[in-house]
């Protein structure tokens, strides 16, 4: 692919993804059609299908992009400060969730075809890794605490998404860190 075609491909890819995310702000996932995405992106269907086989693959591709962005953000902060706090990791995760609110709000729609995309998507997995400096009574206790942290974070972020991420990230990160520390006491 020459440079011009590569740029066009990249631009169309971005247009399709951003148009889909914009549609998700106002419509439930099942109601969004490829035609709607194409209309919003101002592209034709063949361009869409050149990039994605269907809206489910588009959804998965956006999730992959988000995972990559989150991993890169966490990697950069950990390179800067190897003893990065849990709060910093949680804040980064919350910033990503807020940025892609429309993507994450689909989870509450309980659509089986996209459940796998979420099941493999643990925004806060690196936060658990950062929790290793907290004290646990045993390895078994640590496992339960990490399960509790993960499900608690999902519940808290789902509630935050229902409120359209109105509460500020710092306040929510403070609350989550208090919950994590209570689980380790």
C-alpha cells in the first residue's frame, strides 16, 4: 500500500470508529446499522466492509484500540515512576472510560454477541498488579481481594457511566482507592 492509500485507509478507519462511537451516545447498539455508520461517516458501504466485516468486528476493533491506549498510558506512567500509585493507575483507567463512555455504556445493554469483547477487557487489571504493595493476610486472601476489587470497580464504573461520568475522576479515584485499601485491611 502506498503512502497516500495508507493515509486514506487510516483516515477512513478513524472516521468509521468515531462515527460509530458518536452513534452509540444516542442509540442502543442493536439499533445501529452499517448504513447509519456509513451515513454518519459520509462513506459508502464498500468502504466500511473494506475495513470491517460487521458492526461487531468494528466494536471489537475499538476495544482493541482502547486496550492499546490504556496499556501505553500505564506503561508511560510506570516508566516515569516505577512506584506508580494505585490511585494513578485507577485515574488513568477512569480517564479512558470517560473518553470512551459510549463504548463502555454498551456493556449495560447485556448483548450476548459482544459479551466476549468485555469479558476479555479488564481496564483495571494493571491496577490490581499495582496493588501488590498492599498487605494481605495470605495468598488466598490476596486472590479474593483482587476478585473483589475487580467486581467492585466494575460496579462503581457502571454506576458512574449511568450518571454520564458527571462526577470528577479525582473524586472517584479517591473513593476506589479507599475501597481497595479497606479490602486489604
